[in-house]
C-alpha cells in the first residue's frame, strides 16, 4: 500500500511571509501565484465566506479543508469568478482580478476541476482536451470555415498536444470515445487533463479523490506530484480524504463557517485544537 | 487525425448526396418527369433546407431554443427584394442581381441577428425562447409598416406607423415604382430565384456550418451547449461564441429569405410569422438536434409532404399534426420505443441506420 | 374620460390574459413545459359555448359550465395521451408535441366548425353608463374583471390552503422528493391541467364575448400574449401571472390608443424584452443561479 512517501519530491519547509501567510521556502525567490486578501461574499443576508487571506507559492501543493458546508467550493468559485466577491481582492500572478470574468481569470492562469464533474459529454475525449487548448490554438473563424493552411497546421499541433496530455494518465487510447461514456474515474482524470491544457499557473482540484478506493487515491497522489513537478505549477485542492491531504499538501488552510480557523503544515494542523473541535465537536466539560 | 478523417468522410457523403439529388432532379425536370406543382416547390424546398440547417446551428449546436427564426428570413427576404428591385436598371444580369440580393439579405439579417443577440443571449432557456419569439413578431409588424419605392433619385422609404400612409406618400418622381406597399407586402417583384441558385446556397451553407462545427470555433460553441460553466473555466468567451453561432445562423436564414422572396411576385410580411418559425423548428427536431443531414432530409420531406397528402384534402393538416405527435412519442418514450423495436425486426433497423 | 375608457378596456383585456396566463403558469410551474396548445383550448371553449347557446338553446351560464367541463376533459386527455408519456423526455420533444397538439386542435376545429369566422353572441349584453353617460362600461368588461378577481382569490386559497394545493406546490418544487413523500405526482399534474383547461374555457367565453368573433385560429395570439404575460410577471408565480396579464392588457390598450394600432403587439413584446433584461426572471419571479 505504501507506494507513496510524503514529501519525497521537494522537501521544503514553510516560511512565514510578512502578510502572515506561509509558502514553501523554495518558492520564496518568486512572487506567489495566488494572493488572496480579505476575500468575502454574501448571498442575500448570509455570509458564505468572510475575511479569507491566502497565499500560494509557485510550486506549492496547498490544501483547503473543512467540514461540509464550510464554504470550500465557494472559495474555488470566487477564485475562478463563478461568483464575484463582495469584498476583498484576488491577485493572480501579481495581477488584480477585480471585475474579470471566469474566462479571463482562466487566461491569467487559474484552471480548475469540479466537484460534480463537468465535462463536455457529447464531445470526444480528444475534443475535450482541445477545448482546454482553445486559447493556444490560433486560427480565425474564417480560417476554420475555409480550411486555410493555418487550420490544418494548428489542428495537427493541437491533436499531438492533446494526446501528449492524455498520456499523463495513460488515456491516449480513449481519445475517440465520448467523454460522457467514460467510467467515473476516467472522467475525473479527463477534467484534470482538460484543465492542464489551458496552461495554468495554478490548478484547483475540487475533491479529486471523491469516489476512489485507497489504491486509486495513492495513484492520484503520485500523479498530482508528477503534474506539479512536470509543469512546475501550484496545485490547490479541496479534499476530505485526510491521507491524501496530509500526505501531499505542504500548506493547509482550514475553513469553518466561511472563516479560516487554522493555517499551517500538516503536522501543525493535526495538532490544532480549533481544527479538532471543528471536525469532532467540543469535548464535554470535565 | 483518425477522428478528423471519419468526420470528413461523413461530411463528404452529405455533400455528395446533395449534389446527386440536384443532378437527378435537374435531369428529371428536363425530361419532363416532374409535375408542375413539384417544380414550383423546388426553390421553397431549398430555402427551407437552408433555414433548417441554419436553425440547427442555434438550436442543435449552440443549444439555445430560438422561436423567431422566421424573423431573420423576413429581414433577408425584404432587404433582398429591395436590393434586387432597385438595381433592376443598373444591373441587367438577373444572376448577378440575385447574388447581390442574397448577400444583402444575409448582411441585413446578420446585423439584425447581432442587434437581437446582444440582449437575447444574456437570457437562458425558456426565457431566451420567449424573447426570440417576441423579436420574430416585432420584426413581422415592423416590416408590415414598411413602404418602399424606387425612382431615378434612388430609394424612398417611409415607415407607416399610423397605418394611414400609402405609396403616394413616397412622393416619387414619374417613372418611380413601389417595391413594398406596407401591409400589402412586396408586389410586382421580378422572380429571379432559381433551383440552381437554391442548390448553390445549400452547398455554401453546408460548407460554412459543417466546417465551422469541425473547427476551433465550432468546438467552443458545442462546449457552451454541453456545459457553459466548464467552457468558461477553460477560458472560452461565452458572448463571442454565442454571438458567432447566432449571427451566422441569422445571416444564412437571411440569404434563404432573399431567395424565397425573389421566387414570388407577391409576398406578405405575415408569411414569416410564428408558425413559420415553428415549422422550421419542427424540421430541426425531427431531423435530429445537431444532425445537419437529418435537417436536410426532414426539411425536404416535410415541405413536400403536405402536397403529397393532397388526396386527404381537408384532413391533411390533421394528419400532419397526428404524425408529428406520434413521431415525438415514438422517438422519445421508452416504452413505445421498446414496442417499436419488437415490431420492426432488428436487422431492418440496423440497415436503416 | 377617454383615458379612463381605454384604461378600463385595457384592464378588461388584461383580465382575460391573466386568466389564460394563470393556466400557463400553473402548468409550467408543475410540468416545466411550455404548453403551446393552451391557447387552442380557449378556442375550443369558445366554440363549445357558442354551439351550446345557438344550436342547443341553452342559457349562457349552462353553456359556460358545459364549455368548462368539455375543456377540462380535453385538457386531461391531452395531458394523458401526449404529455405524460414524455415526462422524462427532453423539453424540446415536449414542446414540439405541444405544437402538434395545437395544430391538431386547430385543424379539428376547422373540420367541425369551418374556417369562416362565426359571430359570437356575448353572454351578457348592454353597458353601464356613468358620469352622465360620458363613460360607458360594457357589462362584459365588468364580468371579465370580476371573474378574474374571483378566480385569482379562489386559486390562491386553493394553492395555499388545501391538501391538493400543497401537493401541487411540492411537485413544482421537487417532483422526486414529492413522490418520496407519498404524493401522487401524475395525478397532481393531471389536476393542474384540468384546472388550467377549465380556466381556459372561461377565458374563451369572455374573450369571444368581448370580440364577438370566433375562428379556429382565435386562440393562438391570445395564447402567445398570455404566455408573454406569464413570463413578464415571472413564470411559475400565480400573483405574477395576474400582474403580468393586467399590465400587458393596459399596455396593449394604451399603445393602440395613443401610439399605433399596427405596432401594438410589438410594443407589448418590447416591454417584455426590456423587463426581462432588467429582471431576468420576470417581475415577481425568483432568479435561481445555477449551482456549481
């Protein structure tokens, strides 16, 4: 079972930043990929997320955990501008994403997967990946209709690149299948491949191990690290599987009722009384 | 590249089938094997095929229900008629005039599509459907108010809001002639449309739509249909691709409208009402959403069908309605599907596929 | 005084739209389908009541009741034969089927009653004169407005106070959950169609009494406008259908009087479009964003 050793790849201690955030020491010489400050959103009268501060280093694997309904997916939706924040700011690669939409934020370098899988079900696996590559394929609408040389050249490049990306998960043989007809696990992997196609600086994974058995989860953990090392990008994940979170995440942020209750390394989080209380409830007095 | 080759082959079969059908009908027509009424239907059939194929781009490929497609056909028809009739003196060649009329029709309908698309495409689902319906009706009434004439000084256009104005209010010089007379519609139009032009228009529409679907832009459009939020998350500009599909669809409908308009010496704006939009939608749904070849077949058969049902006389539209309901039930109800599967031998169905 | 007269005729027309829109909105709320055949049920109601009054010499009130019974049965049959088998089908398939049903009703009427417009005898005649005869309000207008208010009140009480009404609201909220709570979803949908069709019959009688003419296509335009009214007010919402209907009637009447008869429908539709741009779910509708 123990195919995976924690922190086997890049052992790098967390270092506090002036903004009271932690990022791995190896990323200190580079500006963080993601800086979130005082982020909040209200739905009607309900405050779903409040005063969230977060910094993610260039090649960090970060975890976002918390009990059900803590607002984790809402944070992802804010980062990708599915929801516009009520307060606070999100800087991606040093650029303020204020008033940007989902597509623009993606072009800045934020890619994601979804908790309830969202593939283009009627399109082939290859086309799903090519849609991830959409903004790197450059030919016009007229070029496509008239099938100008640029069309053939760019489509060939896209095809090769799509198969290359699919090979990360050994999925190149499924390229012609309809995405909707793939088995569950393959659909989750395809979502990651599609997100990687957009050439992101940070990859947000929403419960990537949901529905997986322990050996599949262990494989996923290796693959997440492989992706980080190959593409030299940051990964931030929401996950309930604590073996995965504690195994690969370098910095962890714990959310409860839309507020950060703890931040730190896996070891720190495991010892944190507020976290234990949030997950297990308060100990009875006496 | 395997995938691309397969779809290219599929498209090639579609083109070939259309070309063969055109040759066969032309040969049969020359040999006097076609009835007069069928010959009279050839241009309308071509127009409806283009309408169905173009609406399939909006409904089947973009996945947004439009109930106002006839509105774009109307814009194309009347702008095409105005172009063709006002250039009558300047350009003697009817073929060239027809080409110009189709381009003008497509351009005006495309602009209308863009103007309507900006507000409409922000809405979703049934709300989008009702608003396209509303725009279709608005276009119909606006064109119904239009009075247009041409004389040596050029075009004269007035807008008959009160309902009291007539052609005389255009104050044209001597020798001027009316092109569109308000509620009486376009009258005295020179009928320069031809079956060959219809065939060429179908081929152009097919090339545009099939190649668009197989390109980067087409993929983005289909991604919006399958999952808008996921499409946005991979950086696809929603408005741009929705507009692209909607405007292309409108422009092709405009070209079809121009061809249709130039096939009749008299044409009323009320011809392009809600029922015409629905008719085309029925072609698209029966032919299969996103299935371009299906749209062609459904449009051709269903345009000819009411003629073929002539022997049913008064009952033909009733029969049409019943057939429509039964087909929808037969293709969408699981139990009925199972029943059909038992009646029709498996082998036959496989061959039909 | 002129203005007041237009306003009253607008409210009267709007009341008819509201009654039709109530049927549309209830069916949409519960079956999530655009029932394009709803307008044609109005037409059938008109013909039945006319036949009852002219050929069978029945008193108007009996004719109305007969029309309601026939339309209710018709509505339930249509739902059972054409829509029920498509409960899990894509919404477009249901829409096309509804259009098929609409064609069917129109062409059946064409065969039974002929294509020529028939003149309709209003269920009540005469007018009330006020302000020394300067303003005259026809009794049919008064009846229409009164009917609309009564229907609105009864329907609201029914939806909120009765067991069946609660079942309807449950079904429109979540069919699966309603079924798990032991609610007979199919029966509830049938009842909704029955109520909607009975309302359509009343609307048919009132509409034909105001316009005194009837032909197989009579129902389609009021049907579309009532649908517009339902969307305008917020589809699925009963007060919304009422408000949307009345406002639409007033806008149409005013547009005809002061702007252009030719463009009255366009103005109505333009108002709808503008409203939806500002409030995407209509005046009283609730906008539910997609959950991610």
